[in-house]
C-alpha cells in the first residue's frame, strides 16, 4: 500500500506536481491547434482527464494495481531497458529518480500521455461528424467523455502510451500522405509498450497499401514493400515479446493461443473463453460486462460504457448494410484491418475481463471512428489523400 508521504513527501514534490499539471495545460493549448479544435474544449478535456487521473492515484492508496508495482520498481532503481513492462519501468524511473516526482506527480506525467490520445481521438471524431446532425456530434462527444477512456489512459502503465499511440495512428491515417512520420511515431510508441500490437499496425499498413485501388501502382509497390519489410522485422520481435518465439510453427502458435485462453480461468473476472465460438469471443471482449453482469461500482461504470459501444456498433453496422458504399475519412483500409485484426487476436487470447476492459482501447478508438463515420456523409475535404 502507498502512503500520503509518497504523494507529497517534500516541498519539491508539491512544486513538481504543480509544474507537471501546468505543463499539461500548455500541451492542451498546443494540441488544440494541432488537432483543429478550440482551446476551451482542449482545456475542458484536460480537466476531465485529470480528474480521473487524480482519483485513480488516490484509489491506489488503499488498493493494489499495476501502477503501484511500476512505481515501486522505479523507486528501487533496478531498471533494465527492454520492451513492454521494462520500458514503462524505465520511463517511471526517470520521473521518480531523475526529476524527483512523487507518485501523484508521475501519474500526472502519464496523464499527459493519455490526454494526447484523447485530443487525437477527439479531433478524428470531430472530422467524422463535421457535417452530421447534432445528435451524432453529441454522441461523438459522449464517446470522448466515457469514463473508461479517461480512467485507463490516465495512470502509470502501458495503457496511457498504447492509447496515445492508437489515437495518433488514427489521426495520421486521415491524411497518411502528409502524416507518415506521425504514423511512424505511433508505431514506435506502440512498439515500446506492446510490440505485438505494433506488429499488427505494420501488417495493417502493408495490407492497406496493397489493396487500395486509388493509390498509384508505383507508390503501392514502394509503400507496400516498405511496410512488408518493416513487418518482417517487427513481427518476430512481437512474437519474442509474447513468449511464442520467432521461429514458431503453426502447431506451436495454436497451442500458445489455447494456453492464453485458459490463463486466469479461475479468476474473479475471468470467463471460459476457450469454450466459446468466435462470435461470442468477439462480443465478450468488446461489450462485456453488461449492466446485468456488474458486481461492483467499477464494473457498473464499465457496463454503462459498453451499452453505448454496443448501441453505436449496432447502428453503425446497420447503416453499413442498408446504405450504399460511401467514401469514409482517411485510409479506411488500414483502419479496418488494424481494428478487426486486433479485435480478433485479442479476443482469441484474453480470458480475463479485467484485461479486456483496459486493453480494448488499443483498437476501440479506431473502430468507433469507423462506426460513427457510417452514420452520415463525410465532406470531401476530409477524404484520404
């Protein structure tokens, strides 16, 4: 357990936490221009996100979480560089040992990471709903304000950085030709904390360049080849990270998936995913718990979010089926490939609902963008270039 001392153990920790908070305000003002929004909206979203950050930090005074483990590991100073957990420990070590930040101050640093993701996600949704009815625009704002989005992306850990990477990838995909370096940055950020998802990003990019008809053949070959080359480098790294091994055979991969399905089977928030069919696995991962399954305040809040997600999914798919195919904003091939591949792979290998509630936000922003884009026409100036 943490103590109040670890929140504000010295005058510097009070001052440094305040400085990080002010730095976030400065970031909000800059991002309001970057993502074509108003400063007032950016500041309101920063305040909203920070409320969840502070609450999460205080919640861990009497509870144990991944953020607590990262913080204690950083305090002990036994840090080695690697991808995934070790990378988060290294970032936390810099916050704690180099800059002297307290537990709350370090939380506020990760809060900025998550807030960058919020701003990119918000900017993308505003583009998707720019010419739509007021209720659709309000629905987009409601999605941004979902508690799950801000709660999980505001804490010390992988989730804040992964959410930022996904949202930046979404923003970059809207004008990939002009924002290719932002996409590269997003992939590298994801590689640092979740290499397997970065591998999916690269595969989706490679696939999108090969199947899009509106891309000149020469550019398709060059970009597709570059993405394929990156995939040959990144996918083995992702397999090593997950513990499968770079030289895994098909049988070994199937065995690994079955093993992952059985992990945490007896936990309080676990489900028997191995006995489910694929459609039920997909539904469970993205939309559960539902309100009737909630057994705590947190699961009730998550279930309320899931009802909104389920509603948007049903309405979006319905519009996709009954209306003619319309151009959507951005490189929709990459967006669809990444979101659907991530959804399928994560749903097939995750047994714990607690993990699903957090980790689905590595692809849910992109899926939600696509679904809300289906609710109406998109102005031509926002189409992929």
